[in-house]
């Protein structure tokens, strides 16, 4: 009997559990993509000593935009700050910028040129409003 030209695989048998595992992984990935809001990187900034890296993101969830600050020490990224929804139009530049202190100890978020949030990596805590003036820049 001549081989069927439509049978390109040649009788390859795939266990059902592999098919189910791949389908489950695809559904899990799709579900996580739906739950996580879309994010755009506004700025990525490395610390002066090169040990840390920070990202400023804009996220949109339910037609409201927020700012997110993530920092990386070692292998993982941590979310340090998630702002309340922005009331301004998303097309307007708020002047949101990240800056590091000279000693790479503190990370600052500035809106319209003034610091509104800060984080001290040595003591692992958010800076109080009166401590935001430590930013030399």
C-alpha cells in the first residue's frame, strides 16, 4: 500500500496530557494578559553606582491612567509606588521624571519639576514629605 501524501507527520503520536498542558498554559497566559493593565515605559534610569535600576511606567486601567515606579535590585523588579488615577488628560506631559540621589541611596519621582515621592533603599521605606528636599537636583 502506498503512503498517503496527506500524512506529512508520518504517524507521530502526541500524548493527550501534553496537548492539555499546552492548552492550559496558553489559557493561563491569555488570562494574565487580560488581568494586567497595559503599561508604557516613560523612563528607565540606572543608579549612579550601577547597582539598581528604576522604571517609570504609565498604566491604563478602566480608561484611567496611573503612574507606577518599579525598581530592580538584583534579579527581580518590585513595584515601589502606584499613584492614584491621574486627573489630567493622558496626552498632556506632566513632566514626570525619575532621579537618583548622588549616593544612589534614594530614588525620587518628580511631577512638573517638584519631588512628590521618594524611596530610601538603605532603610527600605518611603520618604516623608519633609525628606523629599534631600534631592540635590
